[in-house]
C-alpha cells in the first residue's frame, strides 16, 4: 500500500453511487443538500469529501395498494424537491442526463446527479406517465419495490410468475426512451423476464451477492452471470443485513448484532467479479434508506476507504476504476447516451 496515494487515485476516478434515498430527508426533514449535517448519510459537503462524482437520487414511492393518484403525486413532489435543490446548489451539483453530462460535471468540479424512481407503481399502469417522468429528467426506474405491482417483488409470494404483459411493455418502452431498468427489489423470475425482454443492459442498483448472504433482496449466481452477459451491473448495497449472514440471522431474532466490517463489502465485490467478471460490479450504497452500514462506511464521506481496501486486496488501479464507477458509467452511456 505504500506505493499508492489512495486519496489521489480515488479522486482521479469517476466514482458513482447508484442508489440513495436522500430525497426522503429533503422532504420529510427539510434537509438542505448544501449544508453539512451530522444526521443521515449524504449531503453535498460529504459527497465532495468522499470524492463521489455521480449520485443517483431515488424517489421511493412506497408499497402497492394506495388509491389512484397517490403515487404520481408523491413522485412529482420528490422530483420537484430534487430539482429545487439542484437549482439552489448549481455551483456544486449538476443534473446529468447522459454520460457526457457526467464527464462535463467532473471537469467543472461538480457532482453529477441522476434522478431515479424506486417502484414502478409511480406510473400507475400508464405508459404515458412513464414518458412524462422521462420528460422530467428521470433516467432510471426500479420495476418494483418491496411489494408486487405488474412485476413480482422479491419479498412477496409470486403473483404473476415474473412480469405481466404490461410489465414487458414497460421494459420495452424504457428501452425505447433510454431509461435504465433497475431490478433491485425484483423477484428472480421478474429479473429473468426482464433480461429476456430488454434490448439494453440492466442494473441491480443496490443489491448484494446471495451466495454470501442468503437474503431475497440479493442476487444469485445464475442471475449475476446473466446480467453480466447482457453487459449489465450489480451494485453493492451497504446495508449490514444484506452484507452479512450473521448480522441478518441475529437481527431476525431481535438481537443486537455488531456491525460487520467494511471488508464484507469487498467480499461481495470479489464474489460478483469472480462470477460475472470485473465489468459486472459497482457500488450502490442505499445511504439514507437503511441502517446500519458496516463499520468504516458510516456515511458517503468514507467512500475512499473502498478504493483503499480494493487496492489492498490486490486489484489493479484500472479494475478499481471499473468497480467504483466505470462499470455503471458504461451502462449509463449505453442506455441514456454518451
């Protein structure tokens, strides 16, 4: 490690975090992204301290079963809140619609922000609303969240055996528009159906390896291989119950387990890279949407520690650059434009 200046190496790379729920804090707590906080995990000062060049801000619209109109209103309020923050802090953060926008933001010393929707319930079974979200600068969407809509969710019993016919239409329309399809939260069969239907690479924006931690939110080896074969990426979630089997088991027994070490994140990266190849893995923290993170990754300012840990494990600088952001940026360019 003496040969490496981790801080300099980290800042030269394009570092991408593919999932956070910070908009919940903006709306619910009146958080200003420009002010450094001792609460939560993300704000602009801590993003800059952590050397994060790209942050995807997810608008999580909640479980299925709400009255008509609920989801569109909630999604619109979240998107509006994000735009207001980006406008207010335009000296530090810039909306990114293409990979070129990311590169321009980095040249200008700014954070590139991408807006995503978490939960296809937001489109209320109407492809016109999907197109409207695209016009409002949304560039990624998880097909479902923790409950089934027209796509079976990972944490509920199967209802449709994957995607419905309408769900396949959503996938095809996202391909046509140039929106990233995100299969985190989706049931395994939903992911298989998505891979069969999509003509573009897909991502799991905040999921881990099921072989290491047996949780339905994590991705099994066959799906890792299939997502990788389709040029997609699985981005590691930092939630301790998705990272560590012992933590998950003790939590389910209502015990108070110790947080796993940062090395657990590296273990999941290693596994996905070994199964799917070095081009198939990225980082998707789930900051501000989970607790607790592992020891050493208390908030986004600690992201350089991942670069250091990967170098210590023997990864080359070139491969670390792929993991911490290059792989996602490639998918973003392929789907949304270079």
